[in-house]
C-alpha cells in the first residue's frame, strides 16, 4: 500500500471532527499519485458522500467539461477537498473541521508534489492561500506561496445557481489553460 493509500485509509475511518458522525462515506480524493495538477474544493456534496468519490455530481460534470476544454481529463489530475466528509446541507466547513482535517490535505500535497494547486471556490482559497482573499479578484491568477504555486478558480458549482457566474468560471479555466504551458 502506498503512503497516499494509507492516508485514504485513515480518512475513511477518521472521527476527528463531527463530520465523521454524519457522513455516509468519506471522500479522500482521486487521481494519479504523480499528478502535476491538484484541484482542491471545499467538501463533498450529496452525490460524493454517497459514492465516496470527489466531484461526481452536477458540479463534477461541469468540472470535467471545463478540464476537457483545456486539454485535460479527470485521469490527469488529483481532485480532493479541504474537508473529506460532507458538511450537512452542503454548508461551508466550520473552521474547527478544516483544522482537524488539514493534516490529510497537507500529507496529500506533500506526497503528490503537484506543480500547480487549483483551489475551487472561496473556502479552499481562504484556507490554503489567504483568509481575506476574494475569489472574484484572483480567479485564474498565479499565486506563489510557501514553496507552492496556486491558481485560485471559482467553484464550478457557482454557475449552477447563478447564470452570471458561468462566464467568469470559463475565463478562470481558460487562464489556467494558458498557465499550464509555463508550469506543467
Ligand atoms: S472531515 Fe476530516 S477530520 Fe473530520 S471526520 Fe472527516 S476525515 Fe476526519
């Protein structure tokens, strides 16, 4: 068993925070162990909680299409979240839950050593990069910090509820497509 698989196994039996009691299945993440690009969302939703896989619901379908538009497939990237168990009613994860789960994400980043880490949405951006950052301001830009290179993006689910968000989401991923040439 690889170290990444060991982390996944620990996550699946974890009860470090209250989300462990309400989840159906934990969602450690999915993708190759040597992925050059990692996507980090906020937490599993209903479909992910049922299947134990990240980004398999409607937002996942949008993400798959956005990746295809820039020449990537799901198999090329590692996809995970800042918390590995579903927050009830899809609320944002609470700070104590994010802190409790952080060691798993740090371990995954350390083992995969991706060239780019794309945060999806505000909670991932504010957890990994800057607690005061606005996702609309930094969407599709390069931020180097702590020896890592980040590209914050708007969460694909934002366009499911708000038509006005569809274009900024596409613009962010288009920018990522251009950035890939320099970093990956
Ligand atoms: S969210 Fe993270 S810390 Fe909380 S129970 Fe799940 S795996 Fe453990």
